[in-house]
């Protein structure tokens, strides 16, 4: 009689991280704990997002963050959840958030570790009250400072990231993660409370017929962006000889998640309204972690002229233009900027 082959349970996030350590020796026990704690915090944020109008976290908090943006109640709650969850674990030396002006040092009553955590606690929060997908973005750096970390300790190029990820709160709650060896997606099993590996080694096709940009700002775009988007709009009648579809959710995690699954290019350019600013999105909290993920999936990410992961940040809340996604499209629009 042929022996029955044993069946094995689905791979959880913890099991995956242990596998990564065995294969690549890249995931220390402290880093694994940090990722697990952050993922647990995201489960709690997911719970509050799901409660929606039945909970107490909807609506405006009637306050502004360091960016001058009106905060939602869920912005503040998500920020506090991430701070409190990660303060005690012993993996971190300090944290920084898009919602806070300065860094958050791990209190003296808790052990300090060798990593720094940066996060956008709730990306796309303007969509909270209308039930559109939103998410949490995070980035992990090594703390290279032997003494108490300062803001300067965080100002490392994106290529120095040891891990990056995001959680998207949508029809399913998904966690997308890279530790430098590919991109993997986990889906939250709400019944058992575990992150289950559902997409391994995600890859972005080099070519695409989809693009994401806020077209209402077209009159403010610089010439290279005008040139590129006009080609896409003209479609088969332009030099591109094919039609393109525009997709725009106004939630970076949602647009990037779609690109990871089926290709595309996401564009948030600088424009003529604020000539003294290099863009809208935050380098440390949004562009760097997303660029790391996109590159690990075979895509590309630039600020129009330079690889995002090569930018040396000058301040904690620095802004940057973003062009990321399918490599051939990012290369084309980057070339237009360099020719301008």
C-alpha cells in the first residue's frame, strides 16, 4: 500500500521569517520580533478600520500633523498603537512617524535594540470615512549610532533598509513584506488571527498598459510629465501604438498593491504650484519603503532623475517626487526628465 503523504499547515509569517533566516541569514531574532510586533499592531489597526462608523475612530480629530494636514481620529489612534506596541520589545532604539515632528526614543524603562522604525501609520486617511482601502507603511533601518540616536541617525539612504512593508486594509487585510530577498504577501486569517503566506516572490511585469496619476493636477505638471502622460492618453494614435488605462485610488498603498499584482506605473510628480518643494510624498515614510518593495519585485522607482533608494535624506520629513512600478515605463519617464 502506498504511504499517505503527510499534509502540512499553511505557512505563517513567523514560519516564513524563520525560513528566510535559514536561507539567507538575514533575519536576526530581534528583526523577526520587530516585524512580528509591527504586524500585530497592524491587526489591531485593522480591527478599528473594520469597525468603521460603529466604532469611535471615524471623523476628523480637528488637529494638524507636522505636514500641516488635518488629522483623522484613526490617524492618531494608529500612530499610538504602533508606538505602544513597539516600545517594549527590545528590538528598537527609536521610532519616527509621519504624524510626529521629532523622533520617539525608546523609554529608559525598556531595553533598547539595534534598529530604527519609521512608519506612515495610516496612508490614504482621507478615504477612511468613505470605506476605500487604506494602509500602514513601515521601514526598518539599522541604528548605526553607538549612543542615544538622534534625528541624524535616521537620515540614511533607502538602500540601507533591512526590511520594509505595508499592510492594506481592504476586502482582505494583507501584509506585503521584503527583507531584501523578494517580496511576499500574507493575508490575515480573521478566524485564527494569523498572517498566512498567500503570494510568494511577487514580480512586476516590465511592460504595462495601466498608469496611476491625479489627472486633475495636469495644468501644473512640468514638461516631461506632460509629454509622458499625453502619450499615454493618445494611446494607439501616439508613438506608443497602444492604449493605456488610468487607475487612481488616492491611496498609495492601494495603487502600489495593484501594481504588484498586475503591473502599472504610479506617478506623484513635483509640479509648478510649489517650485521650492521636490514633491508631495515623504521620502522616509512612503517613497523609500515602497521603492524597496518595488525594486525587490523587479520594478523601478525614481524621483524623475535619480533612483529613490540612492537619495541621501537631508531631513526627517523630506518630500520627493515619485515614479514607480513597471520598469520600462519608469525608465521612459525618467529619460524624459533627463532630456529636459
